[in-house]
């Protein structure tokens, strides 16, 4: 999980292309909601969960 709250907000970082979705959110569940609404997807690759931005998630579906 590449969510960092060390500075009071969460930065979603795409594990595929490195895109940073800079959105202030409060609380872990809110972060997940924001992620879902923005079209981010969690993908399991090589046994690890990765966060993919909408662009990458759309491209590699299937
Ligand atoms: Zn991406």
C-alpha cells in the first residue's frame, strides 16, 4: 500500500506508472473511498497488492 499519511494527508502513488494523486483525506477508510471514486484499482501482482491509477487500471484490464 503506497499511502503515506506522514504529513496529514494521503498520497496515492500508482505502482505501475508512478503517478501521484495528491488528495487530502482524513482516515484510512476515506482514503479508500477517494481511491474508489477516482477510479483507482487495487491489483494483486506477484503476491503483492498494488494501487493502479485509472489510466493503468483501464489499459491492462483482462
Ligand atoms: Zn498509473
